[in-house]
C-alpha cells in the first residue's frame, strides 16, 4: 500500500482526553508503527490552548511525535507562526488609574477613567503574556479580546448586554482579519488583504471549506471519529475526493433497556450507510446486532489496540486497593461504585477505591462519599495522562457503566495485569471478561452481588490472584497492536 494520509476527524483536543480522542491517538500510534500511512488529526473547535495540549500529549508519550494535528482556526490564523513573533504589549497610560491583583496564578489589571469608571479588565497568564482583555462602557462589558499562546491577538468577541457573543472576528498573527463569525452564521472568509472572498452560511459549510483546503487532490482516507459533527458532509453528494470510514465509539442505541432509540451521534450514518465506504464498530457483537437490525453490509469489527505490560513480576498490587478510571459523568454510574464500596467496607474495612478522572459529577460524588462515610476508603485523584502504573498497582479495576461501545479502560486494565469487575453490559466487557478467569461480571444494578464478588476476590490467596493477573494479560493478547493493525491494513488496502 502506497503511503497515504489518513485524516482523523475530531472536534477538539482538550486538557483532559475523552475516550474518543484517546482511542484515536492509540490508533494513530499504531498506524505510524505498522502501516505505510500518515495519520493527521483534524480539529475544528476554537481553543487557544489546543496546540499546548497536543504538545503535552506528545511529551507524555500519549501520541506519536510523527502525527500532526491541524486545527481549523489555527490554520487560517497561521497561529504557529506566532512562535517567531513578539507578543502584544499594552502601554501604560497616565490618564487611567490602575488596580492590580494576582489570582489563581494569573495577574489581573483593572483600568479606570478619571470618573473612576472601569474601562478595561486585563488578564495576564502566568508567563506574563496576555490572556484576554474585557472592555467596558457605562459599566457594561461590550468587547473581549483573546490572545493566542504566544501572546498575539487571536480574536475579538462583540457582546450583547447579557454578555452573549453576537459576532467574533478572528485575526492571523500579523493582525489581519481572516474570519468573521456571526452567532448563527454566516461565516465571512477574508483574503490576504482582509477583503471578504467567501461567504459561508453555517459551521458545516466552514468545515467543508477547511477540509477542501487541507486535503489535496490525491485520494486519501478520512476516518470520522466525531460522527455528529462530520457525517452530514459525506452523505449523498460526495464533495471531497476521499474514502470515508465512520467509526462507532459507543452503542448504536441510546435507550439501554429496550434499544429502541437510535444514538443521535450515528443516526445519519445508519440512515445512509452506503454514503460511507465502510463503518467500523469495535466489537463483533455490535456488528451482528446492527447487521440484524438494519441489514447493513459494509460493516467491519475492529477493536482498540493495547500494549501488554512486560514487567508483571515487578508490579505488586497494593492489598485491597481498587481503581476506577472514567469521566465523572452520570452514564458511568460512579455512584454505584461508591455504594458498592460501602457494602464491601463492612467486610474489608481498609478497602480503598481510587477514582481517576474528572467531570461534572465530581462534587456530587464527593458528597455521596461523605454521606456513606467513605472518607478513608475513596480517593478522587483527578485526571492523569498515563494510568498504566495505576492499573498495575491495583487488585481490581471496577466498571459500572450501563452501555459502552467497547470500554477501552477495561482493555487497558487487563493488558496491565489488573483483573476487572464489571456489570455485564453491551458492548465490550461481555467479550473481554471471562468469568472467574480474568475478572467477573454482574447483572446491571445488582450492587449486593457486585460487592460480594469483590470481597470474594480480595479474600483469595496471592497465588490465586496472580493466576487472575496472568490470565488478564493473556486475554488482552487478542488486542495487541500488531493484530489490530492487520485488520486496519486489510480494510485500508480494500479502499485505496
């Protein structure tokens, strides 16, 4: 297969990775290592820290340094050229009064006119470069300037009286206007002289315009990881010379009890499946279910890849330590785990559950832990980039989600020799976990049985636990990079 570019279509690269971005990075690393293709991450959200985040993931070994990332706004704003340019500087004006303070590592400056009216509120980052400036008129915030990571003006937001944005102007690092965005469209694209050369009716048109700019005429492959954002661009009229693969990262249904409601992320794909050259799901069970329900034939099951731990004998788990790695979101049911640990505690008082991840449920979960008197039994450790040592130092990984497309954290745990206790749900855990070999499965919602099985496992002998650990690693061998890469190689070879 000749070397081609494979574009992974995403929305954002945040300070905390979701499972979608993390799994795509693992796929990209595998492509670099095993396939003659060049992975390119494409993102379209405006995020002045997106490249800083990307560089951190490279530095931490999460994503291969040979994988590039192109962001829509950074592309038009030529943001990375700002590295060689001086940051914007504000001159101190004698006519104004100043009030300075430091908060959360940032330097704040308020500027007042001769009547003591606030006219500017300036925020500097910890590196003393500008972060943003708010402008005021008669006590009302009217305009905000935001600056890129090198301190040049990025964009200006024009505000209503309720502080919502009705128009944004984006600038390149040389100060030229490149995009003007109205709240609900249109988007105005400017040429090198800041003259409007294109009027695009909405965000989808802007994304398509961008994709046409970055994808050259030679046929490449596009992998759509964020289907809700991109799928409509590829339905019916083919507007790009690319082969398209839609990836389902979660279940195709949203009603987990009856499976009667289609997941909104995949509705357009399932309604027009042959607008895409292939649809990749992560498990054989989901592939069979979609084929049965929709009669779709252009489906391929390819799981996420994993790296096996090669130093199991050196990794000794902490006695009675359990771990959960997850977004703290309602669908992850971390509250179930807390209630389960409260039951386990009655039998094993020093049981410890370490929870890694962040999310909107964090404060509620902390309050629940207090109510359940789990102060010494539950720790919220926040988000971390690399969790391999966390898995290896734990006796069990716990999962309480009600529906998943694959549950990558379960595979990661098994690959590190950490057995898994989980609700028995579609999809992923029902294929990866073998009862009483590398973990256990419990009927969804049966917290008493879940706790009972945790207690039974923690009371096993060290030899018995070590057998589970060895089988956990063995069960992950079906998902090693080389095996998964062969599946992708076959699919890509059939497309290009």
